[in-house]
C-alpha cells in the first residue's frame, strides 16, 4: 500500500551480482573472435519481502572493454550503497542517486532493467503494461546468422525462416562482392517476404563501402548496420546520404544523447536500441525520439540468454512504433 507520504512499504535490502559462464551449443564466429562460451552477469535486486528484480548482461571485453569481474565490482561495491534502503517504486530517484558516478553505463542499465522487473513483480503486472504497452500479441523475431562463410549463413537463414523467423541479419565482413553474393543467395532461398539486413561491424573502409554496399539494394535489403568506423559525424552523414539503403546506427548510437546527435546530423537512417547500454527507461526515450524523427528503431541483440530475451520482449511490446520491425532476440537459441 502506498502511504500518504508517497513512500511505499517496500525497500531494497540487498544487491547481488553473479558471474556465470554459459556454454554455446557450438562455437560462434563474431567479427574478431570465435567463442564456445561467454561470461554473463546476473543482477538481483532483493526487496525486504523477498521479491527480486533481475537483469542480465553478456561480458565480452573484446567488444566492450569490460569483463564480468569489473561489472560485478561496479554493481556490488560502487553502486550498491546508493540503492540499499531505497524505495524501489521511486524509480527515478533511485537512478538519480547513481548520477554522482560517471560512466558505469552497463551497470546502470542493468539496475534500471532490474528495477522495472521488481516493480512489475511488486505490483503484479507485466513490465510491458507498466510501460504503457498492449494489447498482448506475438512478437516477430530476426535471426542473426553468425559465421564467416556464405554456406553457413545461407543454411542458418533458410532453416530459421522455415521455423518462423520473419527477418535475418547477415554479417558482411568480406569487404568484397562476396558479401553481395551471400545476400543474393539468401534472398533467392528465402523469398521476397522476410526482412534482410546486413551488419559489417565497421569492417569496410569508406571507399569500399561506397563501391560495394549500394549493390545490395537490388536484393531488397532494409538496413546496412555500421558499415565503417567513421572519424566524424560529417563523414557518417556523407555515407548515409550516399547509400541507397538506410544506415542503421549501432556502435555509435549508445545513448539518448548520441542518438539525438546522429539524427540531427543526418548520419543515420535507423537506430539499433540495446537494453545493455540504455536500460528500459532510456531505451523508451530513444524509441520515441526515433518515432518523432520518423526513423525506424530496431531492438538489437546483446547475445542474451532467455532472461535477456524476455526483457527485450517487454520493451518491444511497450512502444507501438517498434512493431514495424522484428526484434533481434534470438541468441538464447544458440
């Protein structure tokens, strides 16, 4: 019950963070590393009545510069004292208490997700409903085809479309027409209906991207994600203007502020939203910002387990403008 003072009867009594190593069914090839497992952090916000809010994140220092040990330290040593004793229903106040610490982006995002989960459990409501979503409906998914051969990506794409996935994201790392040939082969096999987009993870230089990637347009490709590592917003805008396919910002669009800067500069034609870096609260703001700018927003994958997959489903259900695009929540199947 909420008391007249506005403070509820609930209090956060503990914050626990666990390091886990989750094995994959088979080795997975990313742009710069092949892994057969990865470290994850599971965060638990414990309320006095025993109810817990949870959140999870993968930890790949090769990509983010942080490992599970450093993330656990931030959560349990630096940020925990600010949250123990806090009212979990005073969500904004709890997050504001962390502002004295600069950075800590993943840790703060995890706390935000766990706070929303805890609120949902305390109020006996799904998070998507608390965020304003509904009515309940199935969520279409995109499969990300990891691998460095055309055969691997084509087989994965065909198999997953047959299973019901409505989109596939292909890795375009080769910096040659081989990337175009792979997309052409997949499109031929899966037909015209499923969504296709590509992710270069910044592998192309600008000359290669301008020469090769426009050829993807004839295969009905919706987005090109991070084609290059750009030295400035001006150069990224120039590329976005040159490409006949929308440039999907991911690695450069890591916060509400950065997304706003890229939209204002005309440097992106779509934005990838990831809970690992912006939590529920900021991700909602990013989604609405993209809606106001009339740009697509896609919920991207962070190599999540089923716990992370569920949280992304709640986000997808909460914002109507996100319904136009399948979300990349697929990794738990790996």
